[in-house]
C-alpha cells in the first residue's frame, strides 16, 4: 500500500498546479545554457549584419550626395543664365507689351498655339523666335551661345510671364506653355521655383525649368526651360561597385526603376513589391493599395517602424537573397550661409523623392557571418529540441483541465449561461472553477439588467434619430424652435421644456420658445435672464458651457419658483453650442424629485447638438434667401441702368412697319398702345376706340351697342429682360374684325422673348466694341508716345495726337512746375 502511494506521488498528473509549474521552471533553467548560446550567436549575427547594412547605407548616402551635387551644379549653371540683364530687360518689355485682361491674353496665345505646329520653321514669326541674329532676337543669341558652351543642355527656350515662347534654340513643340505642369511648378504663382522632372522613358534626358526674377518686383517675369542630358548622372550610379555583386540602383518616389546598371536586358520598371514598400514607405502604399490591403512582412514592418534605418535583408527583383542600404534625396536644414537659389534647387531635388539603393548579394556580404553561425547551429538546435519537448509535456499537463473549463466557457460565451462547469478539484484550477461559477451567476444578472437598459436606450436613440430627421427639414427658425420644445416634451414625457437664446449683445438669455401656455406667456412678455445672474441655473450653464442639473430645486436656497410652473421639482439646463460658442440653453423641468439623471443629460446633450445644427441651417437659409434677393435686385438695377444708357445712345431707337396702301396710325393711338403694353406682364389683346385704348376684358362691358368693326383689336406686349421693361411691341391689324388666337399670342411671346435676349447680347457687344475702340486709340497714342526720344518729342506727339483725334482747333501740353510766388 505504501509502495502504491509512492508511485501515485510520482504520477505527474496528481501534482498540484504550483508543483507542476515549479517543475517546468526547473527544466527551463536546465536548458538556459543552450538558449544563451543561441542568443549569443544571434547577437553576433545581428551586430555584424547591422554593421554591413550601415556600411551600405553610408555608401547610399554618399552616392545620393554626389547625385545631389550633380543637380546643384547643372541647375546653378542654368540659373546663371537667368541673371543676364538682356534677357531680364527683354522679358520685362515683352510683358508690358500685352494689353487686355489676362483671360483675353490667354485666349490670344492659345489661338497662336493651336496653329503653331502647322507654321513652317522658316516662317517670319517662328524665325523671329529661333533666329540667332542678335539684332533680331538677342535672347536667342544668348541661348545659342550658352548651348555651345554647355552641351549637356540639349534644348533651351524662354517664355514670358504668360507662358508664350520668346526665344528658343530650336522650334519647340508648343508655343503656349502656361498650361503645362513644368511651367506652373516653375512659375509658382509668380514667386518662382526650380522644377526638375524625372528622366523620359527610354532616354537619358529630363526637364529643368528655372524662373527669371525681375529686379524691381522680386517676382518671376518669365521661365527658362531646358532639356538636360543626364548620362553623366547615370554613369555616376554605374561607377558604384562593392565587391563582386554590390552595385547601386536609382528609384523614383513610387518605387519605379530609374536606372539599374545590372538590369541585364530585363524589361521591368518596378522593383519587387515588398522592397518598394520599404524604400518609399507611405508614398508607395498610398499610390498602390488601400491601407487596409497593405500587409508588409513582419521583418519589413520592424524596419519601417524604426526611427533610424538604412538597410534591410530580403530578396531582390531577381529573387536573389541580398542586403540593401538605401537613402532618399531629402532637403536638409540649411544655415544662413546657403543662398536662396541653392535652397530652391535642393527643394526641387527633394520633391523628386528619388531613392538611392545599394545592394549586395548575401552570400558575398555575410561570408564571415555564416562561418560564426554554423559553429553554433548544432548547439542551438539541440537546445531548441529539448526545450520544445519539455514545453509540450508541461503544457499538456497544465492545460488539460483548462481545456475542459474553456469548453464550458465557450458555451457560456455564446449565450448558454446554464452550461454546467467541471467538478472543482482541490488545487488552483479548482478554485478558478469556483470563481468562474460565481462570475457566471453575476453575468446572468448583469445581462438581464443590460438588456433592459439597452432596450430603453435604443428607444431613446430611435426617438432622437426621428426627431433629428424631422428638425433638419425645418428652415424657419420660429417653426424650428416650436417643434423642438413640443417634440422633446411629448417624446420623453417631460413636465416642461423651453429654449433660451442669447441676445446680440450676449448680455441676456431671452425665452425663444416654450411648451404650453406657460411658454407662450413668457415668450410674449419677453421673459429674460441676465447672463451674469448668480443664482440662475440657465445663466450658470451658459457661462460655464456645462450641463447644470438639480435633483430637487426646492432644497436650493437661491432658487426662485416660477408661478407659471408650480409643479417643478427637478431641473436640467443644457448649453447649446454653435461653432464653439454658447448661443442658448435648452432647459428641461420635471415634476418629481430626481426626475432627471445622467441618461437624460446624455440625451439632452445630443438633442442640444441637433438643435444647434438646425439653428445654423435656419440661419444659413435665411442668409441665402436675403443674399439671393439682393442679387436679383442688383441684377435688375444693372439691367435698368444699362438700358437707360443704351436708350440715351440710340436716342429712342424704334421701327414702324406699315403695310403698303394702308394709312398710318394716329400718334395718339400709338402712345396709348405703348402705355397699355407697359402695364402688361405678357402679350395681350387690347381694343382700340376713338377715345383711347383698353384691355379686352375692360372693353367688353363698356358699350354693347358698338359693333366689332368700330373696335379694332391689337396685340401689345412689353419687351422685358430680367424683369425690367426695355421696350414695347405693337401689332395693329388692317381689318377691324381681325381675330387673334392663343397660338398668335404664343408666337408673339416667343418672338418678344428672343428679341429681348438678342437685344441684350447686341447691347453687350456694342459696349465691348466701344471699350475695345477706346483701348485701341489709347494703345496707338501710347505707342507713339513711347517712341519719343526726348521730352520735346513726347510733348509734341501727345498734343498732336489728341488734337488730331478730337479734331481740335488748339491743344497744348506743358511740363514743369512753376515755383510758388
């Protein structure tokens, strides 16, 4: 029996949880040495790997700096061309030569650009831009001279401030460039900036554009564009060699390949997906996938989340294991000694987002590391196997009763709260079972209470949603406030609800609306509360911007009862915020002590937010209505004033058509018909008589004894544009018994409407033509004045031109200021 007890004690399953856990810890300590060996190997490997990666990263930084220096040098040379005074003066003169609005100038330049490709190279207009004759185009002469000195700049041309080509070493593909991305980037809203593009596909060239800055304004007056040969740049990348397999690769900001000297004829434009994500980071992810769809491998995530990293070990684009060091072209923090022009160049380089990558195959890079790793692999493997075996045995022993308890917990988790639990054993897990059973009982009670609370909250949320939808459709502030107080009272059964709004001086809270007779009485009497009232709950809520609630107002020393609301016992004042400021207070009262709790506070806070939004919508709607009315009124005044000026110009322009052989109408009839037309809103049939005119409806009952042949019927109509009468139309029949139909009136109405529209278009055209004529005269006189070579010629030209234009007998211009006596 004693022997049996000994074997029973040796049974691992009969040990207590603490003993089993202790045994497991002893075994873990036993294998610590083997684990330490493995950790040492990994540490050494990591250190050496980081050192190699840092070396590659440093080489990437060095290469990036050399490439940056290349761009700085090349762009600085082009910036030197912008400092030529001849080019600046020519551009300034060219910009001043334009006339008209920017929109008109743009239209003229686009018209030339539309036919630019069809114009022959020897056409005088094109030749004037591309000729190297310094007498014809000194700017092109400067560009040609620059091109001969610096052959890397394949093509160079200059545009003015409107994007038109001024000078070019050869005919460019377009004449107008202001709508191109490179021009807009270099123009930079007139501030000027350096623009550098990516190399063109299949070619070793890219676009560089720099602004020409005016001396007087300090702003851009033109743009110099050049196509730069970057073969030297790619050769710099090609010269980077590390060992047998290490070389440099150049990527753009989206991870696409710009240059790889080891491409070996492969036709690819993108690096491997995981390498792109590492090198270009968030830029690449934003351009290639949605955030929820991007899942980088764990080792990449560790690198991406680090603050300082230069290298990564992965497979390259050819699926070869390699180590990569990389850096991006970035703008640094420059001191005061760096010029503004160089800063512009460095900003343009940084905006490219290029990445310099140095890669080397891991077989070559980690040759020394692999020797160290191989020496410790065997010891580490033995330690891992031993640790795994012991962990498996210990885990199964510890977790078996937990599995049973977990199965019961899973049933309870899906709602089966009556699931029986396993018998409680006399160990720690047994005590856990007892605690879990107690928790299940409490959980059943909690769920029951939560279901009731959720049902009540759901009902309130549904009411709030319906109320919000209803209020959002009301745009009249008065109707809105009435609906708010009434709906809140009826939906939630409150004793009384009213809303206070701050006056314009933000000194008083005035009752804007309340429920029932009490609310109407307080509103009609202008009931208000000073904002600085010390004892008012409403004033306190408005000042503090926080909800103020009293469970029993009758216990408050300073509470003032309202005779209109005798049954008030609890009150809650909720501030209404609009654009960060308190604009009013939603005040709710209940007829029982403690009738308003935290749930009501959350509810009323949400309602106050809805009220604020609805008030803002009502205010905005009122403003829009007012602005629309003002716009219509202004438009009508403009049309009326414009046609008054037009009438003054055409001096009562009119036309009478009379059928041959028919006597002309009496002027009195024409005048009366005109008066009748001006009081009509649309074409109407009127009746003529010997004493004047009257509408058809007015004449039918006046004299039934007159025959129809004595009362001719005519059509009169106002000619209206934008609700303003600009003329009249009269149609008088030959025969007195003429019958006009509804179709006739419809035709007249359509013709009159088209007449008004066409007349307004012609008036606008006349205004435009007159304004253009004036501008033409001013331009011609100004050009002659600018051609003067002395003050005497200037005075003479001014006097003669004005005298000739106005056909004057005498004109005099005098310059100089006499001293005061």
